[in-house]
C-alpha cells in the first residue's frame, strides 16, 4: 500500500463497520462508515457516517444484477451492461481517498476507482488495528476478498 519512499498520507479513509469497532464485509450492507482524517502519522479527526448511501441500506434491498439484467432489461442501459449504481456511495464518501472493508464486489471497486477512491480489502478485524496499520503503511490489500462474478 504505502511505501517508505512515499510521503506520509494526508487525507481521509473510510472503514465499513456494523458496530464502530470491527471492519465489516459487504460494503453495501454495512451500517456505517468510520471516517478517519489522517495527517502523516496522526489521526486528526474521526467521524461516524451512517450508511444512507447504498441501495441496500436505503431500502432498495435487491442484489446486484450480475447477468446483464436490471437496467438493461428496462431499456436504461445497453444489453450486457446492466449496472447497480454506486452513485450515492461515491457521493457520500467523495472526500475519502480510501475505503477499507473486509470484502466487496468488483463493480464497486471499479466504480470507486473511477472516482479516485481506492478500495483496500483486509482481514484485519479491529478498526483501530486497521487504521494503525494503514498509517504505518502495513495494511495489505487482500485482493482474494473481492467478489468476482464477471465470469458467471
């Protein structure tokens, strides 16, 4: 993630959580995001953002359309390009440079990347540990935690 020859990170990271203590998995279904403002090796501020950003938490409980269904079948997208919108999530976390979670789908990874928000998937359980590892440049991106249904 961060290496010793890069300048120290300054900015915000969001961490998906259900209990304000542990990193959680499915980004769209988490209860909240703990947002940490970091300046070098110091945490400057932290805030809790309730998850009102994702369709799963906003009442649109249907799951992603993995087979070109959804918008494409409604004539809202080209066939084969049915998409689950992450627009609200992107807007809700647009001031963050990273989103840390214990898992998520490839579509959200790509959508966030297009808006300069990098995803980091980790097996670190506690938020405090994940933040400290991030600051030290030791938080590894566990890419095997990405849910990849592209080949379905």
